[in-house]
C-alpha cells in the first residue's frame, strides 16, 4: 500500500471515529460536540482533496448499477455532511459563535438534526459499499470470511432494532426539531449502540455490493434475512403487550379501570326549555370533583379541589367555527383561514356579543345585557352563552378524574397541540422512552373542528386546537360556592380553558386554568357555546376593566435573555423608543450549556422558584409602561420574570410583553403574567421567532404604534 493510500485510509478511519463521537452528544456535551464537528469538517475537506481524482473520473467510463449507486451515495453523503456542518455553525454557541444566526435558527436546528442522522446512515452505507474491495486485500479462507459475515449480520440485526426503537425516523423526516437522548446511559453503551447502528447500515451497503459485484448471490440474501429476523424478533420481545386479550373492545371503547364520577348519559332533549335542533348535547348535570389532586403532576395551586354540583345544560360538541361566527358577526378574525377551522383571536367581549347574536338569530332570549364593557348575565334566559368554568371542566372531564379525559396522556394523534411536548416531557426531555405519550407532530395551525377523537360524552377538541373562553372572573375558588358556581364576584381577568394548538400538554389538563383580560385576543383563543336547560333565579354582572390613563410617565424596557435573542429585540426597541433599559440578570446564572439550562428552567418552573436578581431598581413608580421581554421557556415565562414582577406592585400600570420563541409564540406566558399582576393592564404582545431576522425593526415599529408607545 503506497503512502497516499495509507493517508486516505487514516483519514477515513478518523472520520468514522469522529462521526461516532458526534452521534454521542449526551456523552461529549455541547462544547466538545461543536469542536468535534469542526474537526469533522476539516477532515471532510482533506478527504476530498485526497480523492480529487475521483471527481475527474466521474465523466469517464461506463456506469454499471454498482457504480451508479456508489456515486449517488457519495454525492448524497457529501451534501449531508456539508449541510450538517453549515447548519451546525449557524447554531454554534462555542466553536464559532460569530456565525450564530447566519441561517434562521429554528430551521438550522431542525435541518442540522436531520442531516446529521442522514450523514450517519449514508456513511454506514458508503463504508459497506467498499467492503468487497477492502476484503479483497485480506487473504482469509472462505470459512473465516463467512464467519465474519455472519457476525456482522447478527450485529446489524441489533443495530436495525436500536435504530427502529430510538425514534430516529422522526429526526430524518423532519418530524422533530430536537433529539430526545438518554443521558442516563453510560458512555460505553452509547458508543456501542451507535457502532451497532453504523454496522447495520454498513452491512446493508456491503450486502448490496456483494449482490451487484460478487459471484455468490445466496449468502448475502441469507444474511440479510438473518439480520431482519433478529431485528423483528427483538422488536416483538420488547413491544409492550396489551393486558386485555385480542377480543377486547377497540381502544377508547372499553370499560375504564379508573374510578369515574357521576356520568350522565347525553340526551337529545328532556329539558324544561324548548329543545332546539342545533346539535347541542344535553348534559344532565350532577356532582363532580372540580380541580386537581395535589398528586397531579404540573398542578398549580389555583386548582384546589372541591365538590361541585351543576344543573343540566346544553353544550356545543364543537368549538365555534369561522363560518358560524362570520355569518352572524360579518367577519372572521384570526391568523388562520378556513370555514371549518375554529374562530380565534376573539376577545371575551367578542364571544359574549356572538352568543347574543346567535340567540337573536334562533329566536331565544339573549343571556347578556351589554353596556359598553359591562356585561350582565340573566341566568333565567334561554339564549346561548359562555360556559361557566365549572360547566366547562365538568364537560371536559366527561366523568374522569385523570389529567385528561382520555384517562391517559394525550398524544399528537388525539389532539392538536405542540406535539413535540407531551405530558411530563419537561422532566423527561432526554429520555422520552419513559413517557406514556411520545413526542409527535406539531402542526403549527388550528385544524377543522372535530378532527380528533370524540369524548365519551360526545364532545370534540376539549383538549387542544383553541382555548375556550368561560364566563368567570379568574380568582381563588370559593369553597362555599359549590352549586352552579359562577366564579369570583369581581376581577380583572376572565378564565379560558382547554389549551390550544401551540400549547404543551401540561397546559391542556382538564383542571388547568388560564386567564386574560376581557379584551385579550390570541391566535389560540376561541369559544364553545352552551345553553341553560332550565332557568336559574339570579343575575351576575361583570364590570369592564378600568384602565388608568397614562400621565406622561416614562417607559421602561425590562427583559431577561439567555441566548441573546431577547436582548437583541430589547435593544432594537430601545433604539426606536429611547426608553430606559434594564436587563434582568441572576445572582446565580443559569448554565451556558443549552441542554443543562433546559433542565434548570423546567425544574424552576416545576418548583415555582423565584431566582435572585442583581441590582433591582428600588422603585418603578416613575414608569407608566413596562415593556417586558423574555424567551418562551417550556411554554411560559422564565422564573426570573416572576421574581421581577413579584418584587413590585404594578397596579394600574401597563405591561406590554414581548418574547422570543422557537415556534410556540407566547405559549401560556401571557396567562402567567396576568396572574402575577392582576391589577395591571396587559398591552398587545409581540412574539418574535428567535432573533426576528431582517423584518424585526418594522415589526417592532408596528407593534409600538398599536400600543401607542412613542419615542421618549
């Protein structure tokens, strides 16, 4: 072997070793991963310099099937590794941080993940296609070669099994923007599993090469069947079997093993009010446990359990559609367009007015008297109305006492939500195999109503698609108000329930309570109407939110930033407004490692921690408006924002949020702010995808104008 061939082989070996190290991210960590990637890129360049003759020979000679496949694999491998490197540099925080953001970060992160696994697969096939050529240099007996081939087939079977079980198909087909890795595995196991998967694809390439170039055709086929059989056998042995037998009822139809509450059978009529042919379902009412038990994961303190009794009421099995809303209101606001999509971006007052319009259209007595922003509910009216919070939860639960009415964790095939983040993913982010529902599709839009399963009471989309406005003011539950409760007597925020298309599963639980002021409009917030089945002798009034006029006070930009995106947005806002700027920094900063900070952030949210902040201003009295910035972390505010808000009384002031996000927009961060500062006015927020790109200045200017914020 001449010296140039030796160098080429050495480079190839080094690239293979580095590839295995790159795929062991949970072992190397973020910083070393980036530097190994730089080394891999350098070796790739050297590899192609050393093999430059291959390119000059591309236009020469005859292309057999083998040569065609070899050429295609080589070109695809080159493209995959180059794209992996390019996208990796665009999200680099350590090796080449000056290149961060040269591509849209969300695109770069997902493309880097997909291309890295395609590089891994193609590298294995590439190595395998060269096996016959490399093996020809060894003077082994036929028995030894056969034994080695059988061993390779056995390892390949295990490798294909590991590939199938690891969820890599979600990455290579762009179904997931993040890799879900097991950080509890030892380094030896991680490298061994990755090596087995690499051998699997090398075996595939070698079998292909043997069939196309070798004289013995039977052995490769036998060995391929052997590898496939080992993979299938392992999959069969490790697949959880249902406890019931094969003759059980289909999923969702069987008798539940969970205890359930009073479960009325939905009826078509039998009410003291006239039945209408409007498709609404009658729930007979009854007594149920409202709220969540203290043992429910991601429970919030405002979900205190109590026993509530409800009168019968009718409920729409579907969320109100854009078609129905536009027919009566003359327009269909929102971010998405489609007759069968749920109407969204409507305020609580819009929902009230729509309910009245539908009552008038049906010849019913409107439930609400609206004077300006003040609304009085006549509970003896037979017209359409918003559900009370208790009615909504009763309908959603459909007799269950579990976090979701499916009695198990929801997955993305059962509801429209941010499917990458099923229930309890936060604390199991790097080992999603332990979850009841695995990460799935994130559609990033609403879907037609009724697209998913029907609850046992005949209702659709109680979890996900859009949140749904309720009548009640947000406040602590009154333990004495347990018969047809209507919520707090006064307040500044109304409740909405159910979670939306961009929510994490934890915020779609039956007991989860979101809240917003009456004029809040959001792309994930709509309505589902109900009707009373019998009159109740009571009227309830919801007074409009009183806004304090600003008196020429100053504006403060207060923000928390970890990766720099929110800081960049804040600086552009300051450039356009001249407002004072305060960056929220921590006495004990979060880790600079991305994966570590993911865990720190969720732990802080889980514990509702209040991290200490450096150099807080003594007072914010001189400011009328607080422009509050933060990254969307785990679908809510980072806990330093909670520390900041709780340090001051911002009653009467205006808080205008802005956040950077990776696809979830505001998540439930607006609710978190509204709950922490119940007497502040919340302005229209601005959500920025990562750093905002070239459109950021114009988007900020329009946002400032909508909120009547002028240059200081």
